[in-house]
C-alpha cells in the first residue's frame, strides 16, 4: 500500500484505472458507516430547498463544508466546487448556487448529483487507516500517522488480512500512535478507537471480497471525550 495524503487524491487515481471503480464520497461513507466506522455527518442536497437546508443545519450544526457530488468532477477545489466555513442557512444558499454555477462553467457536461453538506470538525490527532490489494499477498491493511505526516514520515504498519485484535494492537505499537495514545503534550487518545477501526475494515473486506482499496485519511482522534471520526474516505471496487 502506498501512503496517501488524503482519499481525494487516491480517488482520482482509482477513477483513471479502468479495472476499478471508486465510490463517491457519500457512498463510501455509507458503506464504512454500516461496518462500524464513525463518519463525519453529511447530507446530500439535491436541490435548493429551504426545508432540506434547515434539516441539514439542525442535524449537523455549523460550520459546515459544501462540495459538489459528481462522479465526473474529480478535482472539486480546482473548479470552485468546494466552499468551507458555511455558518448560516443564508450562506448555504449562496454556497449552493456558487458550487452549481462553477460546476456548469468549469466542468460543462459533468453529471451533478447534488451538493454534499458536511460537518466541519475541529482539529484533532490525524490517523491514517486503509486497505490495499497486494498482487502477491492479497488484501493488506495499514495504520499510521495521518494527514501530511504520512507523506513525510511513512510511519505506518501493515498486515495481511484478516487480522485479529492482537494484530491490531501490535500494529499500533509499531508506530508513533502508541506513544500518542499514552499521552502527547498533555493529551491522551483512546487506542481502542483505532483498534475498532482496524477490525471494522478487516470485517468489511472479508464480507465484500470485491473491495480492492479503502482509504481513510484523516481518521480524527480527540482527547476530550468526542468520538474518533473519519473525515475523508474512499472505497474502491474491482470492476466485474
């Protein structure tokens, strides 16, 4: 598995590979949520509807990020289809229009499924969790430091799937995550949340052998009682 700085970049590569298909952000999140991974709250806004906007705001709260949902638009930020720091329903309307206008102008012909509203989380301790398929060993799971640190330090641990709880514990101990869970600058993080994320991915791949890759980066840990949450994720399937 090659460490990545985020699921978005890997989604572009997966879409270019005709042998695989990358699920969009919403579908990837839904699949991971079903297997027990806590995903950042999000809502699909299929049209500019006051009631839908109000419901999304009530369920998630502000601030939120809004981005186009389209399998045809891979570099969303580059075409002006991501708006961050949305803090009111009025701003939701403005962001929605901006995103659709930019999609029409900068990505003509793209099929747009709607706009995805996503809760913006406070900064936490970033962990990378993922799965790839090795040509010799098959599905391999990885855990390590997340965010940009994965590119800089390559501080990761890998195992061939499936894994046991003992395997997950050993993987954590082989990375700087173990020290972070014991205490980092006065903040302790719950290693059990990492263990459960690893076991959830192991079960997911066992139950769905068509999955060739899963990329969760960052998986955000908090030391204040808030649950660990996956912010960006991608699931890649083998084309039949």
